[in-house]
C-alpha cells in the first residue's frame, strides 16, 4: 500500500491546484465556444491517430515493447541515472540534481545570471511549467520567451496551457488574431493561419538571433550515451537548440530510456499517438557539446519533485511510463467537454488525474481521480499501456483512506463506512454469506414489490433513489446447484 496520505507535500511542488475540478467543471461545461473548440480539435486528432496506427500490423507489439522498456528503466532508475550523468559529463555537459521545484529554479536562475542574461528563449516544456520556471525567472528580473507557437499564444494571453500537446487548443483563429493584434502591435491582420504564423515568426526570429541562453525540456534521454532528444512539429525548438551559446535542459528523472536503440520503439509510438503523424517533422538529438557547432555550454537539470514518491507505489508507479503524447486526453469524454483548465493543474486529462495527486499527495488533489467515467478508452490508446483506470481506482481508495484518517472516530462511525466493512466480513466467509442471504430473504419481505425493492428506509434510501434493487431470489444459485448435483 502506498503512503501518499501520510507524507507531507513539499512546499516547492508548484503545481496549481485551486480551484478544484468540481468547482471549475460547471463553468467549463457552460462555455459553448470552449466545447465547440475542444470537440473539433480532439475529434480531428483522434481521427488522424487512428488512421496512422491502423497502418502498423505490429502496433500492439510496439506498445508492449514501450511498456517493457519503461518498466525496466523504472526498476533500475538509480543505476540508469548514474550512467546518464557519467555519459553527459564525458561528452562535455554538466549535470545538476534538483530534489524539488525550488531547487531546480535556483539552479536554472543561477546559470542564467552567471551569463548576465536578462532574457531567455524556451522550447515548449511541461516540466518547466510544472516548476513554474517562468515566474521564478521573472522574480529574478529575467524574461522567458516561449517559442512554441501555441505556448506563445497563451503566454501573450496571460493564460495557462490546457492540453499537453496543443496548449492553445481552447483558442480559435479569431481569438488568436485578437491576441496578436493586442500584444504584438499589429494593426492589420486576418485570421488566416498563414498570416498568423507569419506574425509570430517575425516576432520570434529577432529573439532567436539575439538571445544567448535557451531552456528546453526533454522527451527522452539515453542513459547509455548521454544523448538528449526533443521532438516537435514547428522547428522553433531546433532554433533554440542550435543558435544560443548556452542550453539548459530540464528533465524529469523518469524520461530515461536505457539504450540508443530504444528510439526505434519510441519514435514510432510517440508521433502516431500525439500528432497522428508517422514521424515528427523535427527530431533533434544532441550529446554534450560539439566544439564549433551549436551551444558551447550544456547543462542538464534532473528533476525529482515528487517522482521518487510515485516510484515507491507499486500500482501508481506505472504513471511514470508516460511519454506525454496526449492520446488519453484526446479520447477522454470528460476532457473533451471540460477542457484542460478545469483540472487546475499543469497536467490535465486522464494522465493528470493520476499524476498530479501522486506528485502532491491526494489530500491536495483528491477530486482529480474522480474526474473520469472509468470507460477505459485512455488505457486502450496509451502507447506505453498505462492502466489509467486501475490507478484511478487505486487513488480513489487513497482518497477515502485519507478522509478516514482525518475523520478519526467520526469517520469510523460513518454509516457507509460501517456498511462496507460489514459487507467485507460477510463476503469473506461462505457461512456468513449464506446466513446473510437467509436473513435477507426474510427482511426484504415488507419492502419488495414485483421482484424489486424500490425504496429502502433511512439513509439507505439514497441507493434506491435512482435505481431499483432486485430482491434476493427464493432459491439461490448455491441452493440450486446443490439440488442439481443431488439429482
């Protein structure tokens, strides 16, 4: 059993959690424009994904290979991280270990200040969003410029990402046009994608050519070689990885893969599951520093920030297999109707519903495991076979146990708690179960009508308020079986 309910949450885990999902969801559901934007976008991505996945006869074998590689990595994570550190250092890079968000922000801010930079350019990175790096840099007088088009849009809008892959999925073209005209000083602009992209390109190109420090995340890092990989669709990341003098990459410790050959699996799984493409338009790999080519100083920041606690949970640890493809978001009926902001976390959708509570403790995000219909669609599309419904149910149990611990005697005397504990004892013994059936046949007599109990008394009435409960039959299956075998 995991001990999420017992451990204190680090104050430096900076995932935004207020207001909670149940408070956010009604407003999101009432926003018809948001629902139209979300429905159109997720349905389009789903269709593209289904098309390219159907082309591969060995898709299920690839999924299993991805799961197995990630499981092996997590089982040997300590050894793999040490191997990665040695490989990066051998290639001329520097490795920094950050236990939490505050430490990671101190390290990164210090590196930027050491180069007397007042501005940095950034590649889209959920990990830097998780630790609220932009805010930490701003506090130190450093401006972070997002270069991913969607990240730039929400940065200019003063909003947070609502999707793992497409941060501005909740915005349509007209809304983006208004943002650009208001913030980039553009007087005349249509809402045509080509014109919108041109305005962003002009704005960003000046940054690419004048900024000497870049910050990135990491999709993968290879323990064997020290190679770091970024995949993207626009090419803005490539500009960040090649033009600045200094590159700082922030990586969650779970992003490892053991060998360079493992790319064979993940570079097939990730693009098909995320953008519905056969391969990513831009796949950038670098190993340390190459004299005269690209950044001449490379720093890799390895971030824990609660991941070790997740690793300790035998059921929940599979969450760390995630390769951030967003397939679970695009298929989820809850996410499609509420959007990402309703989750109140950097990580929205089904993966966020299981990752965030584990990173910060279920006592701080107890509603997220319930933001699901448990339909299982997320498990079916996950490229590394994370059993999200299993983890959701596991975390719901953690939430209940947390409330029981907080409630003490009051929780112990809760009618629902007493009822389920009694049922557990009854179901654990054949004798007790059969005796309960016999008593139930007698006790149900004044309540039954035409084979159903339509209304239970007292607090139990909540159960029958929206459903009818079948009565216990005169002859149980066990009694029928015994009678049949005797005959």
